[in-house]
């Protein structure tokens, strides 16, 4: 029973982080039609910035805020500096082909990932370092009995819950959020109704950058920080997004939690080295049984 | 009929001709180049000849048929483990193991292709990336069979006496090159023929527009599976040759290997065989070149270690933004401009 509870609570906390990552992926996918494989590279970079600030004596929370702002800026830079010139290129022979239009941005995002990793290596010597958490990672005690949940887990769940509520309010109650949804649905019509689709798209990249930066800050106290630690997070986030439906924001959050439980239960009841295989099998099953995802709408092929 | 329009004759390229010539030329070029090199650069040349086969697989997969794979390194691992197990467990000869590795990885590619035919673009990229991470971990999971992180040690063996008698003393580095090169030449021959014949035209049609390809009577799903089988066969062969440099282990086929191969193909030009050759040379020799340059400038080691990957990353980004068709595309552009 205790191992079940441990798996359940750590699954919830991990799932919350995966939900953030897949939210970041889906935001960019809906807005720009690109799966950003550099996303966790951006998060790794901003987490290093936060870690550097903390080492220089700044408080955790000021570093936290700076990292989130840097995440937003990095996301916007990637869109403005790379993705927009890339997709607006009309007369390229290569990009005229249907399949290459989706392939080339993927390659570009891998290029960003490589550059960010190399830069992190140059600036911070690629060393593995710990990252502090504002809450002690000990199990919470009531009287003498240890609960299966740690204070840090609660912190993570709380922060992610808050983020999800804010995101929901943003997308349902604010004009900017509605504009983003509209331009994801139909860019042409949205442009005709006077919304600057390009800026809205950049905003999507910025929010995605913030979300993944937050995920980086929340996961590194447990995994430590090195240029490669967040790669796994990208894989899991992608799988979560596919499981939930790449086109659905609710779906990808759901997918994140499902993946959190799957990985956590495999970790507790099986062995940690089975995690990768479990992810691969889960992804393949999801693709075969329900390729559009749990909450995704059936994809309409545009001719 | 006075001066009517001549009926268009489709040119059927004779299998052989030009591609045989080019393959032989590549073979001789590598041999001649290796004569100029010291032992270290000879082994780098062997790496190029080996990785070239895997880059060709991306030329077919992404360049010719428009499917992306971030997991070619994992397929290389399949070929590597297949051949290494055949040699160490069953005591087969190395050459037979290489040939069988082609079939093993082609079979793997068949399964992969059946899954991939349903996917496109980013779905395919993500799934193959997950595969690139998961496959090496299988070797750790089933440790008793694949010997885990330690890996299987295999090597190219020693040159047969008749060859030494013929060519004089043959060093280990030279022998490795002689083992790999015939396969590279055959791979080049196969890729050239595949892209210039009916199969290649079908693949390009699917790449450029699936709907119109389907209307022209092409079975999209089957075409995609066939491409995956061909590409996996090439990648698996490359992986087998790559492993026989000394060790077949998860660390030999990391995720970065898959990305390096893709980078080589993109920098050289995804759609061009010559571009693949150029890109592979660039990827292998660029780090050495940068090291030579930084030595003169007294760059601290921490920066020097990461300069190659930074340069290659920036090169990839510049290629994608400024000239998505790579070096080969740029060359064609210049030639085109001269004509007019």
C-alpha cells in the first residue's frame, strides 16, 4: 500500500511537470505547426541562468522570475529569428514540397538544441550541478507517521495547478487568448478580422518558452542540472502530447498526468531501466489505437 | 506529318553505366586519399566511409521520400548488435555477419515502416527520437544476452595473407578501410540506381504531394514502407561496420549519433548523393580542423571542447535558413546562374 501511494503521489508530481512540457509543445504546434524539439534545450539554458544567479547570492524567487522571463524571451527569439523567416520563404524549391514544410522546421529546432547545448557547455563547462528547491524534499509528517508525499511534490503540484488555472483563464476570458485560439484554428480568417497573426504566433512561442522554463525549474531539484538532463523530459512531454492529442490543450495536460503515472508505476513496481521501453511501447500503442490522441479532433487533410 | 512534335521518350537509365563508374571512382578516391594520410586520419577516413552509408539512408528517407527519422542511430545499433551477436555467439565469419546484418535491419525497418507509414512530419520525428533513446536501453535491460553497458567487443580481424602478399605490409587502419570501402561503393551504387529509376520517381512523387501521387496510382503506404526497408538496410550495414571498429555497446550508438547523421545530410544537401559525401566529410573532419585552429589561439580547453558542436549547430542553422538545399543546392545554384 505504501509503495502504491508513493508511486501515486510522485506520479502526480512528475505528471504535473510533464503536463507543462507537453503544454509548451502543443501551444507551438497549434500556433505555428512546428514541434519544437529545442524546447527543453531552452529550458536547460534558462535553468542554468537561474542557477548562476543563485550562486551569486540572489534569492531563489528572483532567480525564478528571471528564468521565466528569459524563457519567454528565448521562445520569442526562436520564432522571430528563425521560424518566421523559415516558413515565410515562398520561392524555395525545397519548401514547396509538402512533406518538407513540416520537416525543415524540425531540423531547424534540432539545430537550436545543438547550439544551446554547446553554449551551455562553453558558459558553464557542461558540469552537472544541483539546483535548489524552495521546499525541503522530505516526506511530510503528521504526528509520527510519514506520509507518502513530500513537501516538494506538493509545491510542484501547487505551482502547476496555478499555472494551468491561469492558462485556462487566459484562453477563455482574455481577448489575446481568444485571438491565439482563433489564429490556431484558421489563420486566414483571423487575419481578415484584423488580428495580427504573426504577433499572436510569437506570443505563443513566448508562453511555450515560459512553460518549459518553469518545467525545467521544477524538475532539476530532483534530477540535477546538466546540458543533457532535460532531453528525457522532452521525449516524455512529446509522448504525453501525442497521447492526449497534439491539437488539444486539455488533452496534452491529461496526457502529461497519464505519462507521470505510467513512469512512476514502472519505476516503483518494475525497474528504472524499463522506463524508456515503457515510453516507446506506450507511444506506439497510442499511435496505433488512437492516432489523433484522447481529446484530439480527427485530423482533416488539407489538399 | 511535316515537322510534328517528337513524341516524348522516357529515358530508361541502364542500371550500371554511370553509377558503376561513380562507385568505382569513389572507391579509388578513398584509396588514393588514404595513401596521403597518417594512421589517425586513415581511421577517420574509415569512419567517413562507414557513416556515409548511414547518411545515404537519410538521403533516401528524407531527401527522396520526405520522411524524417531522428533514429537512424538506433537502426545502426540493430545492425551492430545483430552482426556482433552472430560473430561472438554463433562464430560466423565477419563478412557473412555484415550481409546478414543488412537483412536483420531491413526486417526491423519493415516493422518500423509499418508503424511509420501512418505517421508524418513531427509525429514521425518524435517517434523515431523516442526509439533512438529506447533501443540502446534494451541492451542494458536484457544484460545477459546483449552484455549491457560493457558491450560486445568485435574487430575487423587481420588482413588475409594473400592480400598482404599482393600489397605488401597492411596496417590495421588500412585493413579497416579495405573492409569498409567495398560496402560503401556498393551502397553508393544502390542509392544512385534507386534514385534514378522508377522507385526513386515514385518516392519523389509521394514526397512532393501525397494526394496527387495517390491519384497517379501510387500506393502511398506501401511506398513509405519500402523506403523504410531500404533506408534501414543501409543504416544497419553502416552500424555493423561502425561496431566492428572495436566495440558494440549502447555508448557507441548514442542519440547524438542520429542527430549528427541528419546534420551531415542537411549540410551537404538532403537531395543529393554528392551532398551526402560532402556533409559526411565536413562532420568528421571539422572537429579536427577546429582543434588545429584553436591550438594556435590559446583558447581555454572548456571552450575548445564545445567549439566543434557549436560550429556544427550554427552551420546547420545557417544552412536551414539561408540555403535549405545544402552545399549541393548552392553549387547547382551557381552553375545555373552561370548558364544564364
